C-alpha cells in the first residue's frame, strides 16, 4: 500500500492525499497518474489500478480540493463554497464504477471519471449523513487529515498513531522532562532526595501517560 486511509471514508481520505496541509511544505501523495490509479484500488473502489493520464490527474486534484473545502467547512460549521459545491455535485451526477461477478470473483469496470463520481457521491452522503458531528481534524497541528471519530466516548485525537499520535506524545514527554529538569535544578538543597523518589517510580515511558 502506498496510500494511507485513516479518515474512515473516501470523502475524507481523498483530500488526505495532500498531507500536512498546515505545514509550509505539504506532501503530495498523488504525484503521478499511476499513484491516482492505485489510490482507487487501495481505497476499495476498484479491484485493479484505474488507467489514468495527466488530464485525469488534473481533474482529480481539482475535485479533491473542492471536496476538501466542503469537508473543512462542515467541520468548522461554515457555509459551503459555491464553486466547490457545484463541482462535487457535477461529479456526483456521473455514472459510478460497475461491479460484475465473474468466476474469478468481483471485477469492477471503471474509468477515472467513474471512480471520481464514486468519491463525489461519498462527499455528498458523508456531509449530509449521521457522521457529520463525528468529524474531527487531527490533533497534530501540522496534520490536516479529517476523520470520523467512531471511538467510544469520541476521544480519538489523531488520524493515526503513526506518525501523528507518536509525534505529539513524544513532544509532550520531552516538554515534561524539560519542566521537571528545571524544577530539580531550582531545588538544589533537596536534589538527592528527589532523585531517589524519582528512581523508585521506575522508568518513565513516553507512552505511559498524556492521553
Ligand atoms: Zn494526523
């Protein structure tokens, strides 16, 4: 798998192919027509890679950005951008991939346009369905991935532990360590007593707390 699917549905994972949008240098996962063709297969929309050319990729990226604007507006409780709405609805009206049963299993006939229609319909269904209150932006400030939080108590903070959750927890651990170091240095008289009590607590783990 070359692509990641932490969002929970294609409407969220397709915009997620431009990763770390909040960084000065976002990462483009759809960097070639072939990577777009592979995305449809890995997303489960088709069985095989969809043949794609440079024009298909251009169209796909335009639809992706329109979808992202709508999803982000839904999370923020803002009004939908009209051009984005028009483009997503235009694709949602087109025919979607056709699944067929064969002796060898499921075959899916699909062009890029049909596969994009599938994604556009998923945007329509997701943003008009029961998951809207469960949509969240990843807690890693650099990460722009939006996901459906179906965890119990809706306490999920990250699109994925690797890298986002691990990165934030490690940073929090370093901050705690720095803070405790400052505290220890400030109490020169009681330093030895404190180091004994700290040792007796056992080794600190970056993943033991901070949830
Ligand atoms: Zn993330």
